[in-house]
């Protein structure tokens, strides 16, 4: 199959859809790969590295679209990219169509086959192509939280780990799913005193099993969270209610229960945030303060670690690319219901029920 990847053009996006390692696998299996010049430059992956792996490097995105059947990207296509899509193209990338009717209409008009990373499923009901970004965001949440506890960052002047004779920071994590577990792992590694809250008994049991009792697990309720807040130095919001806005677990009035200079990191900000006072921020200006509490609410946390994020993402996308390349897109979709769950638009029609419902309501 002819496979291509382009340089991402969305502002401040440095990830890339295929790594040289992925290209080497594909070319070894007899496929041809075209890569736009500079596609990996933002994370130090030079054109020559792609060429050494067997790719043909071309000067423009147009040349990639011209010479590919399967286009592997990271972010949703921008208008100039949608304009280059043809009926014989398969687009494989994050789409997030539910929030973007204009893009949906563009993809329908192209007649291309559009498969979204975020709706591909796995046998356990998870979303395996979203998980790596939750892993990155969860781990980063603890790191940024620790940084903003320090005085030069506006915090209380607390060292996360403490030192012998001085207690470490108390960290509360709301939600013990993918991002929450990864946040906890790093917090524990930094020797923080960690407590996790979840409404799922199964997840609370998983916390206990994963950390051997080193992390306290508490059933999440308004009261249990409020009781914890006066001790908290850092609260990390990692909750998700699938398909719904994040529940507001810390209200503005609760902030006065917290220590001045304590930090809130709202990983769930992309679903509206789980703290009432959260509003989306960017890496340029990641924090703001409300009632003496520092809020970190960056909606695209993995964007700060594009090198790690590229490798984490492509590790889970490449097997699907390989299957589509080996068997053809149609056969791969027919053989794998989890890949088929990723199909959002095909031949001018919306094929995903959730996107369909939102478009009908729009
Ligand atoms: N900001 C970013 O850059 C970024 C990056 C990746 C993911 N995210 C977002 O982070 C959020 C979490 O993602 P995830 O992959 O960890 O989700 P997940 O589904 O793996 O985990 C969510 C957890 O929240 C729990 N939960 C639901 N309601 C709760 C409540 N009231 N109290 C306590 N726990 C509750 C669920 O039981 C579940 O265990 C999502 O909104 C995701 O989109 C943000």
C-alpha cells in the first residue's frame, strides 16, 4: 500500500503520525511510504532519518496526498488538508468530530474513508488510542503540580518529596482511571503522600492492588473530597464520565477550605474541567489564581512532550496501519470490529452513531 504522513500544521503541534521506526517496519513489509519534508523536525526526526528508513521525502503536503492511499496523521485535518482528500483516500488520525460540524461536513464532501483514533475500541471496552495521551497527561500532571508548589512558581514553597524530618506534600487525585493511575505512580515515586478518589469500587480495588496499600483509596463523594481539601497541597482532577461533561467536584466555595498557595491541576479540562473555577489555559500561560489557589488547566498537556507523545501514540497506531496496509482498508475494517468502531465518515456518510446524533442535533 502507498502510505503517507504530513507535517502537522495545527498551531504548536509537533507530533508526527509515523516515526522512522514505523516507516522501517512498513517498508520492510513491502509498502511504500512518503513523508513531507520537515514532518518530524519539531522533535528532532530529520528527513534523512526517514530516508534511511526507506521513506521518500517530498516537498509538500500536496505531494503526500497525491502519492498516498492511506494518510496517517495526528491532529484533525485543517481546511487546506480536507481540500486535498479524495474518495480513494483513507485518513487515519484524531478527528474529534462531535465537537466540529464544519470538519465533519468537509470530510463528508471529500468522500474519503475517515477513521478516528479516539473511537477505536479494545476488547475491555477501553479506548486504546486515547490511553497513551492520558498516560502522558497523568504523569505530567504530577510534575507540573510539583513545580507550581515551589515559591518561584507562585506556590506555597513546598518540596513535593519533603526531606528527612519534614513531611512530603499531600496529593489528592480525583479519578483512578488511566490518567489518575499514572499521576499517582509519579507522585508516589516523588515520595508524596497520595490519596485517590473514585466512584467505582472496581477502580478503588485496582488502586489498592497496584500500589500495595501505599496509596490511600477513598470512595469519591462531595463529603469525602471536602474533608480532604484542608490537608491537600495538590489536587489533580482526572475524572471522566464517558460522553458527558466532567462533574464539578470542587466548587468555588470549597477553595477557602484549602491552604493558600495550594495547586489544582485539571486534566479533565478537555471535558469542561472538574473544578468549578477551571477554564482552559495554554502552555504559554498555563496557570491562573482564584482565591489564592493556583489552577493549571492546559487542555493539550501532551503537546509539551511531543517527542514522548509521538512514540507513545505511534506504538498503538502502527499495528492498525500495518493491518490496513497488509489486507486493504475494507478487509481490515470487516475483520476487526475495534478498528471498525473508529470509522467515522465514509463515502460521504457519517458512520459513527455518536457523531451522527450530534450532527442531527446541530
Ligand atoms: N488535559 C489534557 O491534555 C488531557 C490529555 C489526555 C486526557 N485528558 C482527559 O483526562 C480525563 C480523564 O481521562 P482518563 O483516560 O484518565 O479517563 P478514564 O476513563 O480512564 O478514568 C476516569 C475515571 O474517573 C472516574 N470517575 C467518574 N466520575 C467520578 C467522580 N465523581 N469522582 C471520582 N472519580 C470519578 C471513573 O470511575 C474512572 O475511573 C478525560 O477527560 C480525558 O479526555 C486530558
